C-alpha cells in the first residue's frame, strides 16, 4: 500500500532554512553568544533548553531517540541554520537531542526574546515561525521525542492517552505488546504485569502505569506550576475558538494573559474532522489544524497556556481583594487576574442509557479522529446526531468504514444540517440515514460493544444490529458548574446571564459580576441570537492598570468570538477608561 510522502521530503527547504549573514546581524540584539566544546550537549530530550539556537560557527547534529535508546540522525546544522521547534517558543522540554560536532559558536535566543523577535521582524519572523511549526509536524509524523505508550490497540485507556496527546499536538508512539518486540523488551525491563497495561515511558525515563491525563501532562512538561503571586491582566477559561481568539487579541495588545483548559486546546471545533464553511479556507480544513494555528498564534504573542489545568471554581467577591478575580484549580493552585473571560464552552451530551459509561473510550466515541477511523476501518458503525458536527463525522468515517448508519430523531436532515453536508451525505452510497430513530440499548462485555438496539418511527419497532462502534454527536450542555457560588448569575440550564438579562444595566457580554465577561456558547438563550454580528463597546478588563513604563494604556483589544453551535458571531472591544492617576475606571 503506497504511503504519503514525508513532510521532510516535501517541505525540507522551509523546515530547515539558512539565514543570510545580514539576517543574523538583525537578530543579534535578541540573543547572547555562547561557545560549546566538541561533543557538548546543546539540547536533551525531556529537559528545558535555553531557547532558539542560531549556529554562527561549527556544526550541530540533531538526533532522535527511540524507546530503547537507539539514536537516529535527523539533520546536521551548519552556520546560518537555527535549532528549535515549537517547544522553544513556550519554554517547554526539548523533543530531540543536539550535540556539537567540533567547537560551536551559537546565538541563544530565550523564549521571551524569541517572541519579541517574531513580532518585531515580520518577514524573518514568518520564516522562523513556519520552520518551527513544520518541524513539530515532522516530529508528529515519527513520534520522535514523545512518550511511548505500551498497550493493546482498541483498549479504552490506550485510546484515551493517544487522544489526549493528539489533541494537544504532542508526538507519541504506541507499541502493541502482542506484536512489537520493543514493547516486550520494555515490559521485561520494568517487570510489568500484563494486567498493569497500558504503561507510558516518558522521554525523561519516568514510567507511568495507566496515568491520568494530568499525570502524563506533568511528566512530559506540558503543564508547570502557576506563580501564586502573579496577577494576570486577563484569565481565560477555555481554549476553544472563542478562548483562543480572545487570547490572541489580548496578547497582541500587550496584556498578560493566561488560558486554562481541562483537557486540550481547540474545544469541540478541534475535534471536527473537516470544516468547510469557515471563512478563508475554500478547500476546507480539519478542526485540529485550524485550532493549532490559533494556539501557536496566541503563544507567539506571549500568552501562557495552562493545558490541561482544570478550574474548579471562581471565588466569591467577598473572599478576595477588590478589583480581582481568583480561580481555584482542581490541584488546589490559585490564579489571580484583573479580569476573566468565560469561554469554557460545553460538555458533550450523553445518551440516557444505563450502561453507556462502561463502553465509553473503547466503543462509544464523542469525536471522529484518525484514531477512531482506524479502529472502525472496514466495519459498520452507528452515528447519532443531526447537526453539522454529526454530518462532518459521517462524511469522514464513510472513507474508512464499510457502512455508516446515521440515526436522527427528526424527519429530515435539512432541518438541522447545512445544505452542503446534506447533499454530500445523500451522494454517499455507504451512508444510510435512519430518521425518527432513537437508541434504546447497548450490549457487550469488558468495555467492548457487541450490538446496538434502536427504535424507529411511529410503529415503535425495536431493531438489534451487531455494531462495535457508536459515535455520539447529540449536542452539548454548558460547562459552567465551576461558577457555582461565584456571584455570576446563570439560568436553570447553567447558561450565563449577560447584558440586559441580568438585573443590572450591562453591555451585551458582561455578566452580573464586575470584571467577568463571557461569550456566545455559554450565554443564556436570551442573549444568544442566531446569525448575529454585534459590535458593542465593552470593557471586559474593567480594572487594568497600565504597567510602569507603558507607552500608552491598553486601547482597543478586539475579542473575536465565534460560536459554532449558534453559527453566530460576536465581536467585542476592550476600551478601558483611565483617570489622571492612570487607574482604569
């Protein structure tokens, strides 16, 4: 079977550009020159490096290490080349090893100075940023530098860990203990009982036994402790489209921004197999690719990412200093900020079936990614839902599955799905739409689904079908439980009251609590009109003081927030008003 060409082959010149002498002179002011002896280590997998490294003299060899410690050369850098990828943009652990071949002189640019370079030198910064992104894509292709998961394909915990790393754009390798000699070698080396699988070997050598996402994230350096004394200008809860958009615009205006999300960046949009009606992408784009661009763009402007870090609550106003918000995290850390943007989106809605939870992860799925498509290749699968997400998933799975049964409660897909998707589904011979159909039961054992029962039409006839994979796209519920007792008013369903829906005279995106704003997907229905584009003057950062030495106050910061569920668009502008003492009124 033919394989796709590697990105190393198709885009090598863009991955490994060589800077001209005059370009190096332009960026010297951003770094410091260091010298290395022959054989010296410039970067080591699992350890945080000094930043972007531009080679001035000598050569540096870049190698990848596999799970057994074997080394494979990737590239050798000479004068004018630079070493680094996206980890260096955020100050995270390196994913490759780098050693000097002979004496080396290099210009070291720390992560904060690298971000300054990317914004100050637009044309050169574009070339560097593109190279960093492409290098990460190359590492994702091979899994180099990431953790090694040892477990059987299709196991629920293996899929959970694989999905977590994929959604966070982190390399990984998965080894099957039944077929991979390397997996057997690792099991014997660490004396692992088969019942303890899956295990994860982190790049730094640590061994985890069926870890949680948080434990794995800490092991590979995705999350770090948050400074309890620091006060951010803006804290954003949720790293979906709205949260990342808010982060990009706030960060580009010089605000200090922290984004928190309990699982991964991208939200529900990041799980979309393909988005074709998003402005600017006529050929379509995967949700993951779109959200990865936003995530990298936010980091370019200095936005800090705490992903995954779960927010457990927003402390009440009476418990904290005035003009502050304090977030309590599930690990008992505290985040302090002058303002808060609620972009926590929604949780996937689940079927009301007693044994559903036992099949989640291995057989019941809430998104359709390459991992799930590989699992159900050549099989018949069932998909429940009638919205655009369900339609996109059905089209995507039809390329892998033998047959896709699309179960909808309504009479016609056109009532809830975009026309282009309806037409495409009708043209697929291996997709069957079952209208007025509801799932009534699941059968299986040991977490593996064996059959699905559903009831069709007015007759109420129950049908049983041997199916091993069920996909659910039946909407979502607001993810706002963490706002309990915070002073932010919500309706009976958990949606946040904003603007005129509150008892105060507030602007459209302001909540009942000062300094806290929200965006479309978690707003109460009275403030979420469909197909609306609203431009309102808003002050979400209501108590921001300009930092000492600031040239000007923080002026208009556009927060472009798009709601995929409502197909609505809201644009908010931050326009703080300062008194003569420099205080934001």
